[in-house]
C-alpha cells in the first residue's frame, strides 16, 4: 500500500476544510448562544487558508491516491472560484442569519462541508470520487435549503429538493454502474482508453450516457430536470440560494465537463446531439418563463436556468475553445448572481419579505449604491457590453460558430435579447418607481463589501479581461 | 501626445465619469464643470484631427493598436479616416453642448452626466474603432445609458399626464404592464429595438469571423485578405444592412425612434438624433461597404427605394404632429432618408454629400431639440396649438430657432445646403425618380418646420405663459451659439471638410466601382 | 447454457425452502379445517380486556425512537466498514491502523456532537 | 454459473420499479423507499459486473453506495419529520405552497 507525502499534500485543501468543519461542529455546543459570530470568522479563516494552499499548488498536475484524485490547473481553477463563492456567501449570511433568528453555528459547518464536497467532486478523476463528492454536496445542501425550519416555504423547498435530488442521484448511479459494466473500470482515463478500443456502436453506451446526462442535467438545472430550481431558490434562505445557484452549478459543470470530455470523448457524436437538444430547450424555457415572474428569486432561478443553457453550448462544442468559453462563463456567472442575491438579502427588512420585484421599488432613492450595484448586475446578466456578461456570452457564441453551429448561436443571441426585458424590468422598478417609504436602507458592512467586490469584478472583467482570459486559457482541460 | 489623440478623445468622457463618481450631488456646479471639461477635450481634439488629417495620403490615420486577446485575435485598434472624423467631431460637439443644455437638471445631476458621458463616449468609440469586436462592443454599449436616461430623466408623452387612470391597460400596456405612452414604455421599446437590431448585426460579425479563415476581428486585415466565401456575401451584407439600419431608422424599422426622441430629455434627444442615428449609416459603410463591395453594389438599390418611403412618410407624419419633439423626431427620421439616398447612389459626390449631411444634420437637429427642450422647461408643455407668440418673450431663442429651421431644410448659408446639394446632384444620374421625390421632400420639411415655428413663436400669446423668460444667462446661450456658429462656419468654408471626406470615400467607391459599373435601375425606381 | 436450467448445486437450498413452506402451510391449513366455528358478536370485538377501544391502535411514536434509530444506522454503517478492514488487517499493518483511527475519529466527532446536543437523553 | 444477463435484467427491473414508485406514489415515505430501491438496483449491477469482470472496484463501490444511501435516508426522514411538524401532512400533493 503506497502512501506518500505527496498524496496528503495534494489533498491538503480538502483535508483542511473538513478538519475545520469538524472543529466547528465540536466547538458549537460549547459556545454560549450569542457568540456564534466567531464560527463565521472561523469558517472564513478556513477558506482563506485553503485558498492559499490551492494557490501554491496552482499549476501542479499529478494524479494521487492511485488514480482516484487528480490535482490539475482545471480543478484548481474551479476551486478558487468555489472559495470566492463560499467566502461571499458567509459574508452575506452573517447579518442575514441574525435577522432571521436562525443563527445556528452548524450553518457555517455545513457551508464548509458543502464546499469540501464540491472540491472533491471537481478534482475527482474516478467515478467513485465524483459520486461521493456529488452526494456530500447534495446532502449538505438538502439541510441548508431547509435551514429556516419553522417557515413552511423553506421546509417545502428542502422536501422537493431532497426527493428530486436523491431521485436524480439514483439515476446517475445506475448510469455509472452501466458505464462500469461496459468499460470494466470507473477511472475516467481507463474508460477513455477502453472506448478507443471497443466499438462505440453498442446501444448500452448510449443508455449509460443518457442516464449520466440526466443525473448531471438535474444538478445544473437543465430544463427537463429543472422543476426543483424555482421552488428551491425561492424557499431557501437567500445566502443559501446564492451559494446553491453559484457553487453547486459551477462544480456540476466542471464534473460534467471532465466526465464527458475526458472519459466519453470517444463517442462525442452521440452525446453532442443530446446536449444540443438540452441546451436549446433550457435557453428557450429559462428566458421565456422568466418574463412573467414577479418574485425576484424565482426570476433569478429561471435566469440561472437560461444561463445553464448558454454554458451547455460551451460544453457540447467539445474543443479547446468550447472548454475555455465554459470555464470563462462560470466565474462571470458566479460573480453576477452572487451580487444580485447580495442585493436581495439587503432588502430583507422587518416585515418586508424582499422577494417580490415590487419590493425593489425606488431602491435608487433608498440606497443609491445598492441600486447602482444591482443595475450593473442586471445589465451584466442581460449581456450588455461594458459588463462581463457580454464577454462571457460572446465567447460562448464564438465557440458555437467556430464548429459551424451557427444556428445555435443565433438562437442563443435571440433569447439573450428576449431576456433583456425582464432584467431591465428590475432596473426600471428600481430607478423609475417611487419608494413607498423614504427610509434609508442601511447595508451592513459585510454585504457592502461583497457588493462592491462583485460590481468591480463584473466591470473589470467586462472592460479588460486580458489577464483573466490568459489564466483561464492555460488552466483549460487538456484533452488527450 | 499626437499619436495618442484618438485614445484621448475616446477616454476623456470615461475619465470624466470616474471623476464624477467622487463628486457628491450636493455640489452641482462642480459636477457640471467636470462634465463640460470632459466634453470640451474631445471637441478640441476632433477639431485638431479635422485640420491635421492628411487628405492626400487618405486611408486610416492616427492609428493605435493594443492586443486585447491573443486567442481570438481581438485587438483594441483605433483609427480614423475621412468618414469617421466628421462624425466624431459631431458627437463631441453635441456632447459639449448637451452638457450646457441640461444645466438646469435638479434630479440627481451627477448620475445624469455620468450616463450622458458614457453615451457620447460609446458613440465616439464606434466611430474610431477599426476592430469589429470593439465596433460592436461600443455600438451595444450605447444602449445602456439610453435606457436609464430615458427612463429616469425622460418625460411622458402624448398627454400621459392627463390620462385619467394611469393603469389604463391597452394591449401594449398589458404586455409591458405600464401605460403605452409612458416614458418607461419608450425606454423599453427603444432598448429592445436597438438590441434586436444589434443582435442581427452580431450574427453577421460572428459568421464573418468564422468563415474568413483569418481568426481576427481586425477590419483592415479582413478587408485586405479575408476569404469569406462568395455565396455568403449577399446574405451577410443584408444582415449587416438591416441590423444596423434599425438604428438609422429606415422606413419599416423606424417606429421606435420618434417615441424615443419625444420621451428623452433635451440633451439626450440631441445626442440620439444627432449621433446615435448615424451609428447605423456609419457601421453599414464601415462594415458593409468595406468588406463586401460587390454585394453593396448589388443590394444598395433596395436602400434607395426604402429611403424614399422614409422621406415621404417622415415628412407627412411630422406635418400632422401636435408635440414639438415628435415633429423634430419624425423630421430627423425623414432626413435620414436623404443620407441613405446619398449612400445608395454609390458615387464620390453623393457619398461625400451623405457624410457631410450627416454632420450637418447633427448640428441642425441638435439646435432644434435644444430649443424644444428650452421651451418645454419654460412652459412645461410641448403642445404646439396651445403654445404661441413666445418670440416676444424670448427673442434670442426665436432667432436661433430661425437659424435652426434654415439649417434643417438646407438654406445655402449652412453646411446642410452643401451636403444636400451634393447628395441630390450625385444621385440624380442614377436614381432620377428618387431625387425628384427627395427635392419635393425638402418642400415638405419647409412646410412642417414653418408650421411649428408659427405655432410656437408667433401668433397670439396665451397669457398662461407670460412668466417665460429668454435664455439670458451665458450658460444657456453658449451651446446654441456654438452650434449655429459651426453650422454657418462650415457652410462658408467647407473645403477642408470636403477634402477630408473625399479622401475617405474615394477608396471605398473605387472598390465598389471596381466591381463593375452600377447596373442602371430599370423601371420607375 | 440453457441446458441445466436448475443448477445442481442449488438443489439442497430449494429443498430446504420447500420443507419450510410446507411446515407452516400445513399446520395453518389443518387449524382452519379442524376447529369448530361458532361465531357470536362478543367474540368479534377486538380484545381490549373488556372496554371499548377509544383510539386507533397505532399511536404516534415519540420522536426519541426515531433519533435513536438514526444514530444506530450511522454507527451500524461504521461497523460495516470495520469488517473488511479487520479481515485484511494483517496485510495492511500500520497504514491500515492509521487509516482506521482517522475514520473512527471523524465518527467520534459526530458522536460527541450528538451527545452534547442531547440526542442520547431518554426521558 | 448463472449468466450475467440475468443479474442485469433483475437490476433493470428493480430500477424501474423504483422509478415508477417515485413517480406514482403520493406518500413521501414510500418515495424514500423507492429511491432506496433504485440505489440497491445499482448495487446489484455493481456486484454482478464486479464478479463477471473479476475486478474488485465494483464491490468497493457498493460500500460507498451503502453509506451514501444510509446518509440520504437519515436526512430524508429528518426533513420528512420537520415537514410533518410544519404542515401536518406527508402527502406530496399538499406540499404545493410554491408553484410555477
């Protein structure tokens, strides 16, 4: 049994996060009721340390734990994204939890466990690791979604998420078992090797691919499997919704990409058509249904679904530019959505639920900076130039046109225009409607920091994304 | 400094925006002076550009290039030629004067100026960039400030205020859930129309990039050795034409523009009519004419037909409007018809006339909107029948209005006359019937502008507006004087202007002529 | 392959199942056939030592049963992992020991957490 | 030796019973049961392929699936009880506060 130090070194960030999570769980019962804030800073410290650890190993490229776990620039790229998302979520949730009177210490432990699951998932080069990471993430999210346990909406959201989530894990698992049966191994490299040898005509491969697409499709809320998304986004506490819509989606896309590009690259033709179909319905449904939404969180849910559709285009293209455009899309989508949800947490005031779009009325008068930030996020989500959203969409459509999927790019572009309406409606409500009461909305410093960082990032990536593009390029997955 | 002049023109407004961010709304004078300086720098620089462009050498000068993304071959490539200098000058003048026109805005002046500067900078960006990606980047970027400016500082149209119950939902109101003549509706309609048009153009740009086999957006390289397959040229030109023509309102796609004019505040409708509309013509020339000369020669007669509709339609509707800003809005969409006619004739005289007319029309409509805005500020109504006899109250404004009207229909002393003349002379030999209709169109312009002038400034004065005073402070007089002076100055000494534009137009027409003489248009049109 | 449909070495299991079924079935059958059948109303009421049953027999169980069952399931799975470890312990030596102590310590954290949170109290 | 196809067919049948159970039944507890059924169907598949391919990975995977299934059931019951306390119903039909 070989067990060298490099194995521990490679898995250090994950170990760090898991140890911190257990530490939080241990300290929490001994802590007096009002000192729960320390655990939040504890969590932030953990994420900071892990960030530094991953930063050191940024360009390492080695497979450890005999083929189960891989440490490569692609995985590290997504890990950095996940750290930023988690740090922002914790900052958003500190004030939010106290206001909602659900400030239990375990919340931060679950956030750390969720991100630990995502990190394992993202750097798993074996279907076992991928499945375990996926499950750890999903289970922690089932709890986090139902965290406001005395509010019916949150309970209902977590019940729906649980049932549909475990149902899709069952399907995914059955897909993995078929894949194992066909290729004799669960290691992604070995599956690819085997695929080069065997004839891909065997229909069982197509069945296994369909089941895998169903399982991952659920996690990224692609349309036929998106039923859970709006209800869960609306019911769950807002910071959890933010983390769910950003972290879980980015990690699921990373795994989707790794499994399909590395392992099933050989039968690209079969699953490309399936993904094209998926991405078309997702874009259409996501943009159209969002038009009629009145609840901001449901609207952001459908906008998230539409964005998954666009990101899927990057995935199905299947060449270096496709991977690069998907990797570019995820962080930009993450920053935009986190910022938008940050502003939604701001509106949670006393009686005001802060969910309906009309609660945004006259925000420009109540809190000018928050309104400006939301304007930037909405324009970025709509993909209007000076913001990063435009760059992300531009590269995705470029990737599609490059492989002569011009009609797909045209469809995507048209529905971007359609989606512009409901994003601008929020801006209109904020700037052009009068607020019902003139109270000045004070924003806690943590939320202000998150909004400022997100807004600056969106503008910076929009105007001069040079260095970020080069980094994403070098970190792109190397297809054998 | 001279080789960075284009970036100074482009980034001066952006620097102004950043400086404005740090000035509180409580000190409006500081806000306004920063905005005016941010407007002054590009104006002076463009004047310098005009007089230092070496028209003998021609081609793209003052070029700057910075690589932006190696992977996709996108570079921040600035350069001007004969066609873009006049338009850059027009947009900087309109920005400078627009800042002074909106001197009396009280509702959040800082944000207003920030979005105004972004709008002007975006239009200048389109005129000076030689990279398809950045041309589209700035073109789409102009949508953002237009939406917010119209929505927040705009004014409702068509008697919206008198409407009994604001929630009156007609079909349009139901879909957009706000009344169909409110400013939000105008803002939303404008934005959706612009982005829809831009989308069509984006598709063409993406296909050009993919099929040119060069993996670059650089316009100069694409023009030199882009190998876009022949059968695609026709479709791509049509995509570009209709994509960009929706902003230069050609007849079927023009319905958003008058509403946009009427709902916008004075300075924004000046920039909108003066410069935003010309983005369309300019981009068609910059992308369509340069990359697909033969397709241009084949399809431009279509534009000649459509532009006649927009001249006649715009003129007639303008005649029957009751709202001053609607009259000017429809008049500018009808004048755009002349520019299309000039562009469609595809010879040096008419093209030079078209570009000159674009510059001239910017100044003329700028003055008209400034004055309409001023009248609205004084009397809080734009309804022509209820206005009247204001010339006794504001002689200076009435005087400038006469100059503006003269410029609009091309009285000889103004630069519009030269532009219009060259268009008509140039297109006479190719499209005789259209030219006749265009000349009649000038008569129509004369009719509705004089009708408006009589309605607003002369005749019996309604005592209700007794309190209206003239534009006495220097700050109100400066912009109108600047525009009138430039219009007349270039009307008297246009030589340098014509040389510069000719230098830009010659290579284009040569390429298009090279693709064989224009087939004589059969039948009446 | 379809020749020996019933693989011979499974025969004893089949016989064993048959005998078990036969034993249960026959005794029940005999009971129903032989016993006298005289039905009257008092005999049919559910046996409740004389008084009328006032509520459904299935009363909702107190929550503590569920929590205890939950903790049992978790630590039962832990033992499932101990079995294969124990079987090959001699081959993996120190490495195996370190690995298992880590595994047990994580579960210990869970146990201490549950204990401190009062999941194990009974009354 | 029982041919591999029997096991795969058996696991497919069990899988579809589980899927149909989730789709048809109303009571959340029955849903949990059918989800467990689906996971166990995958287990049968894993063991059958592991035996047939003479590799150990399949059976090791089963261990992980067992732990995951246990964790999922525990969380599922916890959510079910919280839901029952909140809305006094375990019928999926009535859990319809948020729609469309």
